[in-house]
C-alpha cells in the first residue's frame, strides 16, 4: 500500500492473526489499546476489516520487513460525527493504531507511521481532516500525535481526548 524508508503499511491478511493475537495479549499494549482477544476473537473482529465487510481498512505496520504494529483508517460514521460534534455532511477520517512490539516504543517509529499514513490519506482520498481519540494518560502517544500536527480539541468520556489533524 505505502512504503517509506524502513516502514511499510500494508493491508492486513490472514497470516497476521497470530501477530494481532500476540499484541492484543501484551499487558503493555493493553494499557492503551484493548481489549484482550483470543485468536478466534481476532479472526472474528479483524477478518471483516480486510475482506471489505467493515467500514475500517485494517493495515499492518512493518519495520525492516517485520510486522510490528497495527493501524486502521476509515471515514467516520455519521453517528460518530454527531458524538464528536462535527457536521454530518463533512467527510472526516479516523485512525486507530498501536505498535505491538513494545521494545520499539520511543524510537520515533510511531511518528513516522502516522506521518506516512496522513500523507497517503491526503493524496489518495483528498482527506482534509483526520481525527483520533487517545487516553489522556497515554502521554507518549499524545506527544507523537502532536509531532504529526494533531491538536487536542475536546475531552471525551472515559478519560479520552479527541485530537484532530487539519490541512489548511
């Protein structure tokens, strides 16, 4: 899908289920991205995403050819636009992501991943706004998102923050 330097973002496939199961059972990952899922639950949740049976496009992040994380993108559904307080006629994209190989946290890979996906979305889909929500305790992620140009715009329920990235 997209390759830049040592990073590749590609559409997820069935061979990625074991990675997702491993990552979604890592206590450090689950501190910020959950819930814990069995292999069967990973198949049920993520299978439809890469089979075009779900609104999100599921992708795997590779670093030097090895799978290290997950990222998905999607046009925000109308009901979620309403919750966030955006006009229903706007086309706004959302992203969710994590680096599952925790030994690679804090090395700038997340910033590279987000920047690469933002470039892809703005060129492929002519996206002018991308939003995400993040736990307010996940300072490492908040710093990463701010480096990529996201700004905190709203407090959400359950101690989450809404952040947005806008092309002016």
